[in-house]
């Protein structure tokens, strides 16, 4: 695509490509996940000097994890509970794992007879046995410490996502067979695999890393050298509604406590969480407010070329608060499959760095 912006192509070092092979972040299919471009992103970031970083829209947590691996003091934020729980397990947590005893406890029969999931989701998503397992697992969580609980919740969410076609909860027919091995395995077995992956990924980078679960506009902006911004851009078609796709994981992460299920919906989804970034009408103003809010930090922004606003408009908005704006172009194929996949495959992934 022709553009008036001068872009720098990225030459990732061999070392970086090799590093991706050993990257052991438990992979979750999440809309807009930057999993595939991590080597490029870290290659760009390593050119700049910074010690503290905010991943303001952390999603799957993979960017926060890379920043942690780079030895930075990381704060991960997302306004949804499920991404915040994943970040608590692997970003904030520096050494706690689920040991054999914990796992044994988690697999015990239902401790308090709770049956919310079995009742509410009967006939949807998973089998009766899987729903019983989810209720029983949750009955053991309240007495665990916060990092063990986060690891168990992150693991069970990953297991549930892997058992669902394309990892999303917009389809309610649990017999839908797209040939995956994970469809045939009981959730309990997928959970045990996920626990192993999460345990393996826990590490200490010597810094005090933190998780926030808040709207980005409520964060105290004064403490970060660098702020990484990856909001849910308004796509040309379709939508960027995370709750529509991941409502089951969001509910499961807190056992639906305090959440309102829209009972008339076939998917039994929870209420949508409004964000101004997901709509063409409101995204310009939201981005401007965001850039002003974090204007004292270096801003690193992920952007896909087929989104709204255009890359030229985005450049202009960043120029309102920053003198120096660099644009990097990444060859990228979207990993997330939707009806729009063919279209989005053509998208060019850009990284704006504004100082
Ligand atoms: C494109 S995804 C981020 C993907 C992430 N960088 C990754 O690699 O997985 C955008 C995220 O922003 C979150 N989000 C949307 N609006 C928000 C807001 N106003 N404040 C905080 N988080 C928000 C969504 O819940 C979603 O997880």
C-alpha cells in the first residue's frame, strides 16, 4: 500500500528468530494477539532506553511477558478480569507454581456442592462432565493464595479456549467437530496440560511487576518510561467486541460473581463492556485523550493498516504530543481466523514509536 510515511523495515537478528522458537508463553488464541510479532517488537524495543513499562491493553499478556523477559519493570493492565488474571499468574507472580499437592486438591470432588456452571450452561459449549469439573475446580479455589488461584484460573481458561472452535464462545454447539485433538479430550486433561505450561512459564526477572484491572483512562500515568498501546481498533467490517467472543472466559475467571448474564441470549453472554476504541465514531477522540494522558512517556503503538483511523491520521495525532515519531513496518499474517480473515491477511502491521 502506498503511504506518505517514511517507514523503517525491520531486520530481526538471527538470535531473535531463534529466541522465538524457545519462547514458552502458553499460547492463547486471542483477537489481536501480538504473539507472532514478538521477535520484531522486542527487536524494536531493544533499540530504546527504558526501565519501567506499562502494557496498557495487555490482552493475552504476551507483550507484558516479553517486556518482563527483557528485564523491565512491567505493569500489565486490561479492563477485563480474564486478561488481568493471566497477567497476575505470569507477570506479577515471580515464583509461585502449582505443586503436586495443589493439583491433587484441585482435582478433588466438589467441596461445597456448587453447580452454577452445570445449571447455567447445560447443553452449551461443553459436556456435563466438563461442566461438573469446572464447578468442582472452582470449589477449591477460594482457599488458595492469589498466585496459585491465578495460575489455576489462567490454566482452566486456556483449557476451555482450546476446546472451543477458534477459541471463541460465539458457537454453542459443543459437538461442532473441526478435527482438533483438544475437542476429544476432557477439560480436566486439557487443564492438566495447561497447568504444566503455566508452571513452566513462571519466572522472576528481579523486578517488582504489577497488574492493574482498570479502564486505561483511570491509570495513574506518571510512573512509566514507556507505554505500549494496543487498543482494539475499529475494523472496517465486523467488530472488536471482546465480550462477545470471550464472555465465558471472563465469567469463568471470577465464577460469574458480580456479572450480569443476558438471559435472553443463546450464548448466555454477559453485558458488553463499552470502550471508545472499538468504534469509528469515537476512536479519534479516545486516541487523542490517550496520547495526552501518557504524553510524558515514550509511546509505542501497535497498529494494523486496515483499521480506523488511517496510519496518516494516527501519525498526526501522535505528532500533537511528540516531536519524534518513527514508524516500523512488520510483515505479518493475522493468526486470528474470522470471516474477515482473507481481508485482514493483507494488513500491514505497523509499530509507531513516539518520543
Ligand atoms: C488488541 S487487544 C490487546 C492484545 C495484546 N496486546 C496481546 O498481544 O494479546 C486489546 C485489549 O484491550 C482491552 N481494552 C479495551 N478497551 C479498554 C480500556 N478502555 N481500558 C483497558 N483495556 C481495554 C481489551 O479487553 C483487549 O484485551
